[in-house]
C-alpha cells in the first residue's frame, strides 16, 4: 500500500476510536468494528496499523493497534510476519500498559522464533530505556499459564539477575512478576535462586515474587530476608 493511502484508513480509525467513551473491555469490543480496509490481507492491514503506531501518540489508538495483533496471535505465520515490524513498536512505549500489551504478543513470538526474540530481549536488558529493560523481563514468561512452552530457567535467570539492582520502580515490578511466573514453571530452581539472592531482591520485587508460594515457603523466605 502506498504511503498516500494511509491517510483515509487512519482517519477512519481516529474517528471511531475518538468517539469511544469507556474502559478497556469496551475498547476491545469496539476494536472488532469492520473498517473499509478490513477486507485487505493481514500484510496490508499490518502496514496501516504500523503507520498508525508510529504517527499517533494517542494511547487508545495504539491499544487498538495491539488489539489487531491480538486477533492474530494464534496464527504462527502471522506471528513470524509481524515480528520484524512490531519489534520497532517498543521504541514508542512510554508506559506500562503499552509495554505489557506488547509483551503478550512478544511472548507468543518467542515460542515460534526463540533465537531471534531472545536475542532482542538480551539487547533490551542492557538498554538505557526503562521500558525496554522491563520488556526484556515480562516478555520471557508473561503469564506462564498462557503458554505450553517456556524459556529455560537459565535463560530467564540470565536476564533477571543483571536487573536486581535496577533503580526503576516499573523495572522492579516487572522483575517481581517474572520471578513469580518463573516459580510457577520451575518451582524448585526458583526457590533455590530466591534463597541465594534473598538480600539482593528489592522489597517491590520480593512482594510480587512470593505471591504464588505457600504460606510455609513465604514465611521461610521472609525470615531469611531478616
């Protein structure tokens, strides 16, 4: 699709999204609207949503771009096609909502393209941008129950440990989330890791990390921190 043809579809989306007055569930329902370009191929529609993501700074417009991706996240071919496009979307992320929305997609692509996606997460793990560092963590497992395949314990640990001392609140929240989900997948190894690093884990991350442990384990870990 030629760049000049972006304008009409994007204006159509802006008009529709701008008229929605409600929360995320309402926006998700309204995202199923049939647009004039809805009959185009996935590739052609992806071009439109990519242009919108990069040219609009409106939160809800970008959320609707995410909803478009979400409808295709069970299609392996679509996941492979969208990765080289949406990997650049992270550059425009400036809040936790968009960061975690993309994590829902990235974590699925990690399953079908493990080498490529993990290599990108390694780069983001060292980035100056706090949202990229957060993304390097939350995309690893997201909510572990939503996938049947996960990175190895060592792959997750290699990205968690360097950020233990990160000063950013949202990175620490993401770190705790990742440790909690890591415990769901690898309880024994994660528990041993938590004990080893018990005094290096921030209070923000620690509180989240132990949410899924039983009371006996929680009490033991809290005692070790003291």
